[in-house]
C-alpha cells in the first residue's frame, strides 16, 4: 500500500499537469473559454424547460432547477467516462516513449471533467436563488452525491479505458449506452409516475438515478433515501474495484495494441 | 572507478503477437473467435538477453535493422514490460528516445516544457528553476509561446533534447539522438552529452555509425535477431562487428 502511495506522490505533479491540460485545451480558441462550462448547461436547461415544461404544460416554477440538477450530474458522468474511454489511445504517443503509470491517464480525464463540473455548479446556485429554491440544512448531503458520482465515474472510466484499448467499437457502443442511461435517469421528467408503475426497477436499480435523487434531495431540502445511498455506494465501490482490477491486469498489454 | 552495477538485465525475452489481420473491433473479434480464425505469429524480438552494465560504463549497442536494439532500450526504459526476465536499475534514468514524442501539438512550447518535464518525473520547483536554461539551450526564443504544431521538426527535437538533458541523470539512454537539428545544434548537443560523460554517467547508446560508437563508448554489444551474441570491450567488439557487416 505504501508503495502505491509513494508512487502516487511522485507523479502528483504530472497528474496536476494532465488535469490542467484537459481543462485548458477543452476551451482553447473559443472566445468565451471557461465561461462555456457554465453557459452550456444553462442553455440546455432553457431548451429542456421549454420542451418538457412549457410545451408539456408543466408550470412548476422550480422545474428548471429540477432539470439542471439531473442534467449536470449526468453530463459529468457522460463526459468523464467518454474521455476516460479514449484516454489511453489519445496519449499513445507518450505511452510508447516514456514510462508513466498508466492509471494517470483515465484518472486525469475524469478529474479534469470533475473540475469543470464543479465550476458549472455555480450556475445551479444562481438559478436556484433566482427561482426561489432556498438553501437548507439538507444541503450538507450534497457532498455525498458529489463524491459518489466521482467514484462511480472513475470506476466506469477504468473499465471502459481497458476495453477501449482492445475494441475500438466500444466508443460507439458506449454513446448508445449513455443515451439509454440518460432517458432512464429521470432528468427532464418527474419519476413519480414511473415509480408507481411496474417499471419502477428501472429507476431504483439505476445507480446514476440514485445519485441524482440524493443530490436533488439536498437541493430541494429533503432527507435522502437511505436505500438509494446504500445501493449507489455499493455499486460505485464495486465498479471501482472491478475497474482497478481489469486495468491492473491488462495495462502491460496496452502498448502492444495502441 | 567503483564496480557497482547500474543496470542488470536478467534473462529478458520479449514476445510480440503479430496477428495476420488486425482484429480491433468487437464484431470482428466475435466472428473470428467463433470461426477460430484468430491466428497469431509469435515473434521474439528479444531472446534470453542477459548482461550487466557497471556504473560509469558507456555501452554501445550495435546490430542490423530489426535486431532488437530499440526494443531492448524500451524494455530498459520501462516502456515495454518484458515477457520473461527482469531489468533492475540503480539511479535516475533519462531516456532520450524519439525526442519530443510526448509533446501536445496544441500546447505552446512553454506549456510543453512543464508537461514533458512532469512526465520525466521532474518537480514543479525544478522546472521553474531550470526554465530559462531550457529555453536558452533550445534557442527557441520568442517561439516558446507559439503552439508546438507550428514548430518545425528540428525545433521540436531541440526543445525535447533541452528538456531531457537539463537534469544530470545517473543513466542515460540514447537512441540515435545525436543527430538532432542543424550542424550547429548537433555540435552543441554532442558537447552537452559529452560533458555528462565526464560526471560519470552510465550510458546506453544505439547507433548505426560504428565511428560514433567508437568515439563515445568504452564497451559494446552486438545483437542479432534478438539474441545477444557478443558483449565486451569496444575494440574487440567493433572488430567483430566489422567482420559481420562485410
């Protein structure tokens, strides 16, 4: 264990450089730069509110906040796993020349998206205040959701990064899977109707929905569902364990396939 | 000179699977594994290579194209994990393999100095301190704030060389890098490498030019088809190599 910690400390600077690179290059050459990380979720929120709020006759004033909470978590999950999936191949030039622990590549992909995600939470705070969703004591639950989603994304990221090296098709399969995940996360509709039907399991066993629900509870001032918490935690830790195991087992073969 | 080992290569073999057709999609893989069509040609790039390099030795690696020279360097650098055998290293190692390959084209020269330096294991403080020296040696001047994609290949290798040689490593791995840039820079870089030799660095050097190897190294080895066929004093080995190539 100590060996791993020492190793990590030695490459801490490289990790921070890789994270910085991800953030810098994402918005380089755009006029608004990092502002896009806030503007983009805001604009999607407006579109989704018009379509699923106004056009569907939903007049709830706080509906935009509801959409934004789900949408922000989902887009972090989708962006970071996509980036991790491609990370090994994108850095193949480096991997072929200099020895660096390979887990740094998917890790930095997830982390730089996490930083962007945290910045975009500012939008949520502003929109919440404007629409009258006041912060409550339940907001202390928010870090739970934020940590869970990080573990989960990293776990998925490691698994996808490993598969992505050997099968290029995974990129396309994963974007289809992500679409399915998006529609089963109750991002732009209320889950009540679905939860009462025979299809409730789609939400209950969807770990990402569980995390989104915990996050919403903290924003809207409710107690989180403890079963969702247990399930999401167990699932995230399991994914992380599987991810680390697969990655460690296969990482020496990467170089032969990239 | 103390006779401590700097690099111990113990019975290293490296196998590559050369598949006849490249299978890199899931569909192909499933169809072919059902039909049992995946065939691999095993190819041993290195076979049971063992040797010890002592501290301060400068070893030239000779061999024809495809003899496994670059593979051996990459195994020692840690990029390839050997299929069998182990490599033990004592001391900080700097690999000068295909300079500038880790650069990000969208990043400027300055940003790349930090990125590439971090990859080589430098700390932030170290790079801050040596930054001016790197820029000066690379002769890039104002180009340092231009994205690397606008650099010429000579500029890229100059920057790569300057970053990699700013430390004083214990072990230096050179893969034909003494042919970087124009004649002026080549002289300068050779001088820099030679000055490192004086400080007692251990060197592994791959080159096709026997004259260059003779000038730089005190020992040499010959690889042929992945096997180590001779290792010893530079004079004996170069004689043997000349016979081989004629």
